[in-house]
């Protein structure tokens, strides 16, 4: 299924220990001694070289497994060491390790204006302290509240050395932005306002990258010249050039829920389309003496130029490496195993940046191609058709099925959904995507020609609108997607074990593979069942941490009441509250404001008093507390919101409580005063503002 002999795929075999080393280092690098690992790496490498030099003398051919173990350990250590060395925080010259008043930074990507903020990544080149400059290193995420700024890639800025570590996720199941940036070697961020920075120099970046970004900007402007629909322009910019900034959430959701979001990620399919076009257009060169060589050089050069335009995304680089090797192989009539080519491209990219391994696009891209190479032939052999049209249709279906099956566990792990109509959607978009790519590339390559340019733009725009309209219809079909799929790391690894075992058994019919399949399926079923039982029986209160907002979730099994000042359609609600509900598999949710009352079997709210099962809490808002009570009111929790006028002394005179909680709507001054009073009075408290939320269990 993979190869007739492991000798055909040496790079695939060698890649596995290298990836294992990278994966373990990402999770356990802080526990490692880099000097010890480096010494061990060089020692094993020296032993390996000496054994190869004395291979015949000592009769090592009788124990070839020794060489295998050594090279496996060497590759494992090289992967482990590469991650530690790649981590910017391990650099002694990192800007966070020096005291500074100012930082000299250089913009190293294209600044993007979104929601009134210009955001970009900058490389720190110098720290400035008392007028003295010191060379430095590190990457900083910058956001400028300056919509009129015309900053571009390569500009150098002088900024204040006021930065903060990226916040972790404050709420359960919330997107881990801190980890996402850490996987790009970014650990700090800074927010600046106009006149807080000074432009020192223009265009100090890489000349090739600068040229590519300017050219891409001009090409996007050319798309806007003859196209009117903003969504069509955004899709064309994304699909052809990899520019995603203008893509709306509605369009992105339509592609995501129909299983066609891969179309919006410039990847191997797009490079393949360009390769086929070039191979056809340059076919006449095969008739000349050095025509094949010239054809190969032109194709490889154009493909890498296209990769440059898309910002050298991992998926495009992988495809460019693969197609370059295929072109070279065809030019010299050599056979190269496709899996070996795939492994070589992955090896090269991971040597350049080992953190690519945690990039979702990188993972999905390589898995999809692996599925097409290994699983598609198995799926295709499930059915046979004598009719050529039916056979071609089934071949297209087998491609979609193989790619979807191999990427499903990863998609479920990251995106928590499964597109039910993926087969229909993927079959439909094949032709429009080809038309969009070819008409778009032709339109961008040709100069502005009267009538011809408008005709190409018309074809491009309407092809996109047709595709968007169809996918939107599919998105709104009944049961278009299965959502709220939350799998643990162990479960998604078990899913891969199940898929690989199943396909291997279908291919080779080995009984031991069937046993592995059954064991993995049993373990997966047990894990899912236990999780469902735990969620169904769970009763808890989630005190969520949302900046400038308030939210409390009362969960009783798979039902929940959400008290919040947000609507369930707000972005903040979808980002901070909905993931927690989905992760608990809540399917019955009711959202109330803090001023609404409710009476249910398991929850009752009357004014500020709330009874959830056996737990009592009181909501104290901005209005003064009533201190006319003869006896203290007993509550488990007091929830302070909106800067209550009553101080802790007045509150303690009225209420008898175990814990006091302050949310994100309270001012910093109020919270600081509350902390001081609470410590002086020996009162237990929890501050939610800019802190991790709290989940308490109720009976």
C-alpha cells in the first residue's frame, strides 16, 4: 500500500524519529539540559561514523540493527535539540532578558488593519537604555491604534520597552492564543498609540520579500479594478494569492461547515493547477534538444515565484518541493516514490523551522496528501464501474473520501465539527475552482486590455459568486454539520490508530491488525462513554473571566443557564462562553441578563439572590447594598459587578459568606481597594478580571 520495499521510502522512515524528537521537545523542553543532549548527539554521531568506517573489519553486517538504532537516536536527538535551539527564550540576547527604556524593532510581515488596530510582527534588533544601544533578538507582536499609519514591511521603529507576556486562555475550552503565538516563537505583545513610536528607517527588510508583498498588493488592486462584489474579491485574493485579511466570517463559515475550507488555503492543489497549466503551455519545448531541461527550469522557477507571492506558507512550500522533485525526475526519466518526496519536503521544512510541526495548516496539508497517496487507492478499489464517466466520478469521490477520513480526527480536535455533505460540496467546487484559478491567473498576468480584462474579471467574479451561493445553500441544509465534537489528545490518537488499522486490514487482511483495530475501538468507546457520563452527571457553576463583561454559567448535566450582559450572537460570547458549553456537550442553553428572574427545579433567581441546587449566591451590582437587615444573610458566594458603592465593611455587615468574587466590569481602583480590604479582614476572594476563571462544583 505504501511501497513494495522500505528501501523505496528511506526518508519516510528517517523522518519518524526526527518528528518524535521535535514533538517531545515542544512539551518537555524546559526539563532538558541542552549541553548534555548536544554532547550525547555528537558522541553517537562519532560512534556511527567510526562504525561505518570499520564496517567490514568488525563484521558489522551481521548486526545491522546497531546502525539502525544509532541513526534513530541521532535523528531523535537532532529533532529535540533543534526545538530547544529554535526557542527564542533560550537565547541569551533575547530582549526580555535586558533592562531597556526603548526597543528598536523591524516589521517582518505585512501590517494588517483590523477593528481600528494595525497589527504586525516585529523583530527586536536593539535595546536602548540610557542612550546606549545593545544588539538584541526576539519577536514581538505589536498593535498600533493608528488607522492613518502607512507602515510597511521592513520599516524600523523606535518604541517604548513596554510589553507584556501574552495572556493564557482565561476560560475553560477557550482558544489558546498564548500557545498559538508560542508556536510561532512569539511570547510578548505590546499595544501602542499614536506618537508613542518613531519611524527610524524605511524598507530595511528582505528585498525579495518586500518586492513580493508590493507585487501582491498591486495584484489585489488589479482584482478590485474590474470586480465589484467584496466577497468575490476577498475569495479571489485568498484562493489565488493567499491574502486572507479581507475574508468575511460568513464566507469562511460557509466553507468551513461544508468541508471545503481547504480551497481558501493556498496549498498543493493550487500549485498542482499551476503546474498542469505550465506543463501544457510549455509542452512544445519537448521537441528540442534541451527543451525538457529548459521546461523544467521555467516550471520550477515560476512555481517558487508563486510560493513567494503567497508568503512561503508551509503548504505551498511542501507542494513546491514535491512538484520540483517530480519535474526533475520526469526530466531525467527517474522514478521517485511519492511518499519519499513528501517526507523529503517535510524534513527540509522542519529542519528550517521545527515549530512547523504544530502548525495546523502544515499538519492538515501533509495528512491530506498522505491520505491521497496511501488511502485513495484502497477506497477506489471498493467499487468498480465499467462506464468511464461513472469510474471518473467515483475516482473523484475516492479522493475526497480519503482526504476527509485521514484529516477528520485532526479537524475534530481543532475545529470540533464534521461536514456531513463534504462529498457533495467537494465534487461541486472542482470545476469552479479550476475556472477561478485559470481565469484569475490569466487576468493577473495580462496587462489591462479593453473588453478582454473585463470579460476575464466577469468570469472570475461570477464563478466565485456561484460557488459561494452553492456552499451557502449546502451550509443551511438540515444536519449540514455535526458540531460540538470535543475529543481529547488520547482520543484523537486512538482515532488515527483505528483509521490506519482499518485501512491496513482492508488492504492486507491480517488478523493481528484486526485485533489492534478492535482494542483501539474499545478504548475509544470507553473514553467517550465515560466522558459523556461525567458531563451528564456534572453540576457546576463557571465564573467566567471576560474583560469589561460578566458571565456566570449554571450547568446541570446537559442543560445550562447563562447569566451575562452579552447576546449569544456576540463575538465575545462565541469566543469565551460557547466553547465551554460545547465542551460540556450542553444542548439546552438559555441566556438571561442579570436583571431577569427565573424559577426552575434546579435554579431560582429573584433579584440578586440565586439558588442553584444546594448552592446560594448573591449578585451585588452598582446599587448600594441594603443594610437594614436584622440578621446576616447567609450565602456561599457574593458576586461583585459594576463597582458596587458599598465597601467590604458594609457588605460583611449584611452578608455571611464563604467567598467573594469580583468580575471584569469592576474598575482597577475598585479591585485594588477590595484586595487590600479583603487581606486586612482575612476574607477569601477571587478576582476574575485578567485572571483565570473559576469552576465550582455544586450538589
